[in-house]
């Protein structure tokens, strides 16, 4: 399956087969489609493919500097990161999304660790993750983003305090940071879902949508570029003060996360946006 191709050579045949088994199970049971939408920004299969591509690129850069131990050698650690990439959005929970008629639709937010573990068990996903790696895979997937309880920074600190010095867990912090960084690199119009006209977005949802309409993150060799996206036919983004602030925050966050990944020596973030000359309206 093309889904795991970016990491297949790194993990070797044994782990590649297990990753393919997991990916096929998630696809066959529509567990990615549940995260795809209809929501303004998709967390579905195509998003997972792009994040896996970025994970593979980052791993190629790190190479032999990836932390390993006899208890968890490099192939096993990369397997855990790749498996976490496959499931990192499948257990997102429901948030109300109202139509113009007042009917409640559902949007997704990231799961707490308890809800993620329950989801994997209820949907039999855990049976397709190698048993001795299941806990680490779950932790990496949970820790990549904020949920209703903890920020990603708080999760990173908890991982460090809990697993620092444990030889079988030296890779956990790096895996979480790599998945978080790769996930954030998937910004652009490709993330957007076509929504029915009956869907009425809240202001914060429009901000999130318009960020993806206005900018596109491109990953090259040792560089990340934040570029202005090409206009989409029939869709008019709004460069409101809120959207511009969100885009500025994106650029800042990318640089901060890169600073937290010294393993990516020489990587840079290029802000190619001319925000100062955008026509900014105060509100939607």
C-alpha cells in the first residue's frame, strides 16, 4: 500500500507488513473516513498519506541519529512512530457543527488518552498493532496534539518526566515531536473538504478553513516554505485580522517546533508571505 511506502524501507519487511495490515484494517472499516468529514478541514486518509510522507522525509534526515536501545532498536521505534501516524486522528471526538436550519452536525477534536484507548479497543484496532508496542503507539498518537484536557506542550513535558532515563522509551519524545511537526506541515487547500451549502460555520471554523485557503506549506530539502496558496475557483477566503493572526502563529509555531528538533540540523522555515500588503478586514 502506498500509504506506508515512505517508511517501508526504513522499518524492514517484518514491520512493514504489520503497518500494511493496520492501514488496510483502518481503510476497510472506514475509520479514516469518519475523520474526513463533512468538516471544513479533513483529517482523513489523504491527510494521513501526506503526514506519512513528511514523517518519512524527516526520518531520512535524522538517519542513524535516531535514539535507540537494545530494548527498542531503531526499526521497532520507527514502527511505533509510523503506526502512531496511521491512527493519530482516528479517535477524534464529536463537537457540534450547526447547519443553517439549526440541525447539529459533528466536527472532530482530538481524543483524551482514555478515549483513545477505549476507541482502539472498541474498534478492534489494537489487535492490528504489535502487542508489545501498543502502549507506545497509543502514547505517541495521543501526544501529537492538544485535546480537551492538555496542550501538546503539557503532554511533551509529561512524556519527558515519565519516561526520561528508561532505555526502552528513549525515542518517545522524539517520535511525538516528529509526528506533531509532520502533522503541522500539512497546511494548504488540499486539506479542505467541499461542504454542503446547508452547513453554517462558526467564526472559529471559518478562520481554520481560510488559513488553509490562503497559505500552503511546502516541504523541501532541509527547508519548510510557507507560501501563498493559489486561489480556488468558487471559494473566497477572507483575510480577516483573526485569519492573519492565525497564519502568523503558524509560522511562529513551525519555527518553535523546529527549534525543539535539534535532530533536524540545518533545517529552516521560510516565510514567503507578503502579509503586510494583504487587504485585511476586521471581521467576517
